[in-house]
C-alpha cells in the first residue's frame, strides 16, 4: 500500500512541476509579445522632436525602455486576469 501512495505522490509532484513550467512559458511569451507590440506601437510617436539632433542612440534606448515598462505592465495585467479567470469556478 505504501508503494502505491509513494507513486501517487510522485505523479502529483510531476503535475505541479508541469503546471509551473506552463505558467513560466506563458509568462515569458506574454511579456515578449506585449513588449514587441508596444515597441511597434511606440514607433508612431516622433520622439526625435523632443530630443536633441544627433541623439539617435538615446532615442532608441528610450523606445526600448518604454516598450519594456509598458509591455510588462500589460503582460502582468493579462497574466493576472488569466489567473483570476481560472479561479472563478471556485466561487460557485
């Protein structure tokens, strides 16, 4: 009987690890997707008018940093929203 219990414990552990891996993959993909979308969307702004002439490298850094900040915020929202929607069945 104890052998059956120990094998069940191993299967449950593997299921937890699989879920953790899936969540990690979803988080990475969500962040990369939304950072990319944000970078694309920020290209519509003309930040070069705000900066001094010849500061192309600094403008590119600002685009990248804004993309990471905004994209990560949006990705965190969608990840949280996804987690909350998975928890809704426990309400009923």
